C-alpha cells in the first residue's frame, strides 16, 4: 500500500488490480488475494498485520478490509482528541472545549480570570511592553495610539491561541481584523464604491425601476444613473468611465461592489481585466464591507422620502427626486472629509448656492407663444439641469408627464402646488380673531332676541290691561 494515499484509495486500487487480473484470464483464489492484501499492509498497521497473521487460521479479504477500516477509524479519533486544544481567544474570552468537560479546569480558569482582574485593578502590576512604562497596558498606550493614527491603520483585538505539545503550554499571537482605513488616498479614482438599488415598487413615468450609484472614495462625490433593467448597469458604467477618465486625466484603479450578477458577470469582469481595474467584492451576507455605498443609499432614500412628503409630489417622481438629492449631497459638507464640501474637493473651486430653491415649490417659467397669450407658465420645480444652466420643471396643468428645462424662472417658495392644504393661509392670530368675533356675534344675537321677547311681553300686558278697563 502507498502510505501517501488514504486507506479507501489503496483498497480501490487493490480491487481494480484484482479485476484486471480476472479479465486477463489470471484469476486468483480468495486465499491468494488475502495473502497478497496482508503482505501489502504498510508498517503503519504493523501490529494489526501480526495479529491477523498469527491469530487467525482462516483469512479472507473481507476480514482484512474490515479490520483495516476499524483501525483507521481509531487512529482518526485519536488525532481528533489531540487537536481539541486548538481554540480562539477574543479579548480574554477562552472557548476551550476541554475545559467544559473537566471541573478542575473550570476552577482553574476562574482563578486565572480573578488574577487578571486583580492585575487590572492594581496599577502597580500594569506594564506597557511598547513604551516600557508602568501604570497601563499596551492597548491603552497613548504613544502607540498616536503612531497608529499617523499611519492611518487600526489594529484588532483578536488573539489567536493554540496548545503546543511542548512544556511551555499556551502560545498566543495577535492578529489584525479587517477594520479601519488601510490606505490614505491622495488622488481621485483610486477606489470607487458602486451599488445597484432596486427594484422600486413604483415605476417612474419613463419606466425606471433601478439606479446605479458610484462614489469616489477620495472626494466622496456621488454619481447616480437611472436604469430600467439590471442589464443596463454595464453600459452605464462603461460610458461613465470613459467620460470621467477624460475629465480628470486619471485611470480607475479599484472598484468595490457586492456580489450581484449585474456587477460580477462575465462581460463586466472581462472589461475590468482589460482596463486593469482591480475588483474588491464583499463576503456573502456582509454588506458592511461595501459600507460607503450602502450608507449613501440609506441617506438618499431618507432624503427622497422627506422631499416627496414635503412637496406633495406622487411617488412616481422618485427618480427625479433621487437625482436632485444626489445633486444636493454633492454640495453639502461631509464629516468624512472634515466637513469639506464634496463638489469643491472634486472641482477644486468654491460652490455657488444662489440658484438653489425649495424642491416642489411653484415656478413660473417665461414663455412667448403669442401676443395675447400669458407670458408665464405655472410649473413645479423638480431639480436642476445636468449639462445645462437651467431648472427642470414639471408642467402640472398639461396632460401627461411634460418636463421642461428653463432659465428665466420666477419662484414662489412659500407655495407648494401639489399639496392639498396650500389654500389654507390662516395663522394663529387669524384663527383666534375669528373665534372672538364669532362669540361677540353670538352674544349680540342673544341680546337682540331677549329685547324682542321683552317687547312682546310688554305689548301683551298692555292689551290685557286695556281689555280689563273696558
């Protein structure tokens, strides 16, 4: 038998050789096969070989095979017991399985924990192995934390421990977890974060149900593309790549996405391989590894809900709202960049906010369609032009979904045409004044009625007195 192979593989080779000999008209008897199999046993099973050879009078291949399998199972169980000492300790928590079966080991573990607590509470027993000073441990060392901040890395707290066969006992070694920022980016397009959101429960007027979100890690600027189906993702990314690389004269280095088939299909992977783009994919059921894109999705959806509710627009305008929300986010400060404005970091010039208006407010676009026709067209503000210096306006009075782009627009930001309660313009003073006036009117009416009743009573008394005199 070959010692480098398993027992099952050696037995399969033996049966195959015996069948080949039988096919060649050289059939061996059962006793001969048993002798051949017994002599082929390796030195690993030397004790079993001697027991079978001298302890039994009649040997068959079945007896030898069953004995070999039983012995192999015993060896595997012994190896498993020897490997039970391997364990993982995370921040002082020991999960050794053998300690749960032995009461003595449990008490010993409790004593170790108590000793550790005494050391923590006793400042004299603390010593830092990084700076050599007493009074603190290495994890609380300010000098070490400052150096880690300068390098831009964070070290995890997991400790890997295993039981050695030597007399030294436990050996521990720290390992770094996948946390913190691993690199300090110094230019655009080094790392991109992308994610596809959808499908939406309500389609837009143009039939869009998805949107592709792309974020540059250095400037944190975002780009969004509305899509009708998932298979449009590759074409949208390819067109955006050509445009953005031409603008900044840089190449995309890394793309981080999840494992969605729209971003990990053969065509997409081949395109990235040809252009030298490194793919970073998340582990299954771990969306936090693509946290920049996931958190941006949550931020955008929160803004979209608020903008739709405050403006009164129907849900089918979610596409226009998402594009406007991304436009506003790019012109807002970010805590990831020490509260710098994203658009100013990307374009390297200050941002102008004078053209921003309230989303969904009333807009009156200038028009000249005739000498006797009105000069303005009442619309609703939806957003801002992508490649033009104009406003995107929805003509509500016309049938269908008519969106126009105009520059000469007058806004009434206190009026929301799509809200149902915009006609109510009363304030608290008006309401209180109306209540007081209504009370006064009610009191005057009551007084007039009392005067009329009093006059009727006096007239009746006069008539009765005249009748009695007569």
